[in-house]
């Protein structure tokens, strides 16, 4: 009987912990999206970024099959990278559209890397 009570208590604690994480993710989602937008808008057109930032953007664009932040390839100005070139069947998207809950972890890791590179 004591094992069942212990199991129930542990499961309840785990459930509460997971609920807190889910609430935190949903609250921080918009903040992360805004931080990413603000960070990259500081060097619009995007080709004005540092070499490290350009590599990070190129990686994101390749992984998500997208181009630019808001206006697609036009965000890059004169120097459009190879990662923006895509076949006709793949419609380019904006990076910010793709920052969803399943990519939340990736966005946070990318943001941390960018902040470390900046410092």
C-alpha cells in the first residue's frame, strides 16, 4: 500500500513539474521570437552581420529551408546567400514563422550561442 501512495505522490509531482514547464514554454515563446527578430534586425540588411552571425543565419536557413526574417530574400539586400536558393517546389518561408514550440529548444540554444559569440 505504501508503494502505491509513493508512486501516486511521485507521479503528481512529475505532472506538476511538466505543467510548469509547458506554461513556461508557452509564456516565453513570444519573448524568444521577439528577441530573435530584434537581434537580427539590428544589422538589416542581413548581409551586414558579422561572419559568425552570417554562419548562424545560413545554418538556420538551411535547416528550416527558409530565407530572410520578414521579407524573404529581400532582407539580405545585395548579397543573397546560397541557402536562399531553393527549387521551385520548395516555397521559401520566413525564419520567424518557423519558431514554433517544437523548435523552441533550438531557438534558445541558437540565441545562447549568438550571445556567447557577441561577448
